[in-house]
C-alpha cells in the first residue's frame, strides 16, 4: 500500500489493528513455524471469504480480522481434536 500511495503508511494505523497483532502474537505458542505461516495465510483467506460472504450483513467498512481468525482457529482446534488427520496445532 505504501508503493501504491507513494508515501510511507503505518500498517497499524491504516490496515492492521493492534488487537489483530496481539491476537496473532498470543497464538504463536500453538504452532510450529511452518504451521503458523500456513495458519496465518489461511486465516487471511478465511477472513476475506467471510467478509465477502457477509457483506450484506456487516455495515462496517473494516474487517474484523481477529474475530474471523479466532473463528478459524476454533475450527482448526475442533478438527485437530476430533479428526485424527494431520494435526496443525501443538495441542
């Protein structure tokens, strides 16, 4: 985004909230590095899909990234606990 606007933008002021950062820091002990990167990318895609799918119901312009990522983490934890197929988390 800084290249697009041709000036430096602080991503924490414009695109990424402090709550989002704190959430992603808090969940780091749940994953190995490779799995954390996979979770991060998949949770971003999940948030985009949820935002597009719920566009009619959500009136805000911002994306509740930490909320959607927490929902995705809940789904991953359920999968890891109830389905014995390639666990992603360390739990």
